[in-house]
């Protein structure tokens, strides 16, 4: 019988049987783990709060062949401020879903863990306008997919004017390389500068960044295409988040 202790963030949870839950956790050292949490839906369960989505918890797990079993759990941060507000809730859901899509079970990704935890902390402090974009950029970087923004991703020449962005090329491309890429689209140099700032700035400084209206839409479009190209599928939270952003910008 092998027990081990680790810190986790809860990505998702499903009801299982009468009183249990199947919980997908991102562990600091062990990557994404599927965990059976017995009895956590009983009214007096002391572990119930620790398996709610987005919760940062310390857990004691029993290593199973395919599923871990939860033995003890202690909430380190429940991020209450996220649960009380619909847009923050949607963003946290989006962050966790993206992490879920970008990770494999039992493959350690300490950088991704750090990025997710920091993004949830920032979100609990208050929704910064560019936090979702900053999170996307940091997640791409942590998984080795950061867009190339210093010069053209194809020919490496500096791109001083008529910049384009191509998800298939992996970032910024010059005008002549763009001509031979089907998915290259023009991008303003202002948006490229914001992308560069998002790459360089730690997540806890993202509150200091803002983008004017057309630029933030352009940023979102290009980053999203870059993400989707890496994932090769659509992420349900994209639509959900868009819907909420639409509601709140009216
Ligand atoms: Zn080029």
C-alpha cells in the first residue's frame, strides 16, 4: 500500500455512485491525476470542500493502478471570491479546462501547475481585463508552445511593418513569408507589442496591463487560433467564456 502527500488544484469533478466523486486533479509533482473520493457527497464529509473545482488543497493519496484514492484532504485556498461571481467562475472554468486539454495523465508539469495556481490567485483578487490572455500565453510557454514573436517565425528576419500572425508557422511572420501561408493574417504592431509584454510579464503583474478595444479583440483572435492549432479541436469553454464576456461588455 503506497500513500503519498501532494499539493493539488482541482480541475473537474463528477458524481460517482451514491456518495462518491471522481475528481481530476493537477498535482504539483505528479501531473494530472484521476482520483476517487469516497463519501465526499455525504452531508458531514470533512473532505467535501477540498474537492470542489479550482480548490487548492493538500491531499493524501493512495496510489492505484488506474485511479488514485483520496485518503485525506485539507483546503489550502478555496478561492471563495471566484465562486461568488459569474465571470470569474467562467474564467476559472476556462483555465482549468485548458489545462486539462494541454496535459496528459501522470506526466509531471510543475510549470503548468504554477501558472494555473497563480492565475486562480489573480482571479480571486479581481478579474484583470487581460488575465485570460496572459494565462493563455503563460500556459503556451509552460507547455513549450509559446508563439515566436522576435522576428519572422519562418525566415527569422525582423518584422518592422506589415506584420502577420500564423498559427501553423507558430507566431509572427513577415509579409513575404505570409504570402505562402494559408492561415497568415495581418496583425497590428501594437498587438504584437502586447503579446511580447504578456510573454515577459509575470502573472501577478498582469493587473498593470490593458489593451484598447480593437486591439484586445485582435489579441484574443490570434492567441485563440494559436491555441486551437496546438489542440487541434475546439474547447467548449471558449464559447461559454465568449458568451459571458459578451454579457458583461454590454
Ligand atoms: Zn519571413
